[in-house]
C-alpha cells in the first residue's frame, strides 16, 4: 500500500476508525528532515500490510497539529484503535521507526 494523505475531513475515517495501526507523519514541504524521512516511510508502507502510513501537512492541517501537540517536525505518531500509543520526533533510521510499530 502507498502512503495516504490525511486531512481533518478524512482523519476520523482513515485514522481513528482504522482497523490497522496508523503511522502518522506530521511534516511540511519546506522541512529538510521531512523530505529525508519520506522515502523510508514509503518503504514501510510498501512492506507492511499491517500498518497504514499517513502524512499530515502541518501547514494545511494546523488544527490536527495543534490537537496532537506538534512542536517539531517531522513527528511520527503511531495510532492504534484511535489512540496515540507511540511517538518519535526528528529524522530517525528505518529500524527505529519499525521498533515504534512493534
């Protein structure tokens, strides 16, 4: 599966009601580390059928960024059954992100 883009309009259906874990990537187009982590997240999305990888552009979706206390990007949050269960801030290697999901 490829990475999906989430907005406040589809957040409830795609994230909160998901039957899989959701890895949220809070990012922005101007953020260098966000661009560096993007291919890693694409790989995870392709390799893991048990996880949905979703991107949230903090510039366009400020309401969601505020709701989840995003102060630095990239911030990765793992959602499971509608609840935030894990969080990483900043660029991290793939192995760190995969540990977050297990």
